[in-house]
């Protein structure tokens, strides 16, 4: 998974880039070694939290309903 600042996927975000709430970013997901004629990957939801647990109380939704 890679994150970008622009929809053309040319300007990648660095590891510790700070983002503001409601600021757009574009994400590229890839799965190496899968046959794209036989496998589809759909991301229905994605979120970020400032805690090491994915079930943290503070949660920022990045993708909602795909």
C-alpha cells in the first residue's frame, strides 16, 4: 500500500507526513503474485488510529463503503 498527495500517483507521501482532517489522499493497493484474471481485491473500509491497536477509541475513517 502506498499513499500519494495527488490523483496522478506521482507525489508519494513520506512515512511521517502530517495530514489534516478532511484532507484528501490517494492510495494505491497492490498484491504481487496474484493472477489478475482470477482474483479481485476490494477494499470496503480503511481507517487510521493514533494507537497501536486497530480497535482504538480514536478512529479516522479513510474509506467508507469502498
